C-alpha cells in the first residue's frame, strides 16, 4: 500500500459527460501529480501541484482541469468526454522538498475511466 | 525534451533464470535520476530501483540491479533468480534533477511486458 488513495477505482460514463477523479496523497506529501495511461500514448504526465499551487503542466487537454485543496487532496476534472479519454488515470505524490529519497513518487492504484 | 525508449515490448523468462530489460534515454541534462517501475496486474506502479546520474556505482536492490552507462545513455535492468511474482509491465523512467524545487515529473518509456514462466 503506497498510502495514496484514489477514487473511484472504476468509472463508466458516456461521451459528452463530465467526471471528477479524486486523490488523497500520502500523509505529509505536498506534491500531487496526475498521469494518464492509455494503450496508444503510454504514461503521460498531465499536471503537478505543490502545496495548492500549479507547478507544471504536461500534455493536459483544455477540457481537463485540476486543483489541489488546502487539505492537499487533489481533483482532476474531465469534461466533454470523448471515447479517446478512456484510460487509467494515476495520481502520485511525493515529499516535494527533497529528503532521503529525493525523486521518489508514490502512486495510487489508479482510476479506470471508460467512455462509451 | 527528454525521451525514454524501451525497445522490447515483450519478454519472457523461465523461473529462477536471469533476464535483462533494456532502456535508453535522451537528454541534455547532466543532473538527473533514472528509475524502473513495475506495474503488476493489480496495476499499481511500484518503484523497483533508482539511480542518480552523478553516481558511477550501479544501484542494486536484492535481485534487481541496473547497468547504468551514462555516456551511452543506457539504463538496463537485470532481474536475477526470476520469480513468478515478477510478472509485470516494467517501465523505465527519467526525472530531471532539481536544485531544491519540488518538481518531480517523470518521463516514462512505453514499457516492457515481462512474463515469468514456471
């Protein structure tokens, strides 16, 4: 158990809909990362938040948005869903300020999104 | 931009034998980290081993070891005494070093599916 919690584990929805994926990082971790894993694109970095502030953006579509709340949990919002958005969405967390194992990310179990 | 290439989409090995997974990367950075992550059927990403680019000594973690060739930009993973539980997708990943910030973005390869046969 990595200590990172993601909900829901599975989600099935229709095209055009909007969903919210939730992530609770490990206790004490300030950084939250979102990754998308699909068969054709592999693992792609979407966005990074550190202590409530957006720090880096990757290949995140404009239809997608994220935020990190004061309690450090994060939500990834996916809107106007398309078939191609079907993927496994991972959240990862890290200490965020160095430490004994700088650079180690702890991953949740992912949220499997299926768009029909 | 960094790229990570895993040229072996699938590999198989007999239980108790040794297998090596290949990874090459491209970067202009001098300070970086390299990782191997394992994704079993349970789908959770699990860190297997990490290597700091400034260290010449190859990292080892029990049955897992790496062959890090910085000049060649190569980072292979060797699994000794393979076990059935090693069956998983293995991802090579790159992370830029940072000077005290908090950005730990990983760039992943496409993965190698390893099957350990009894």
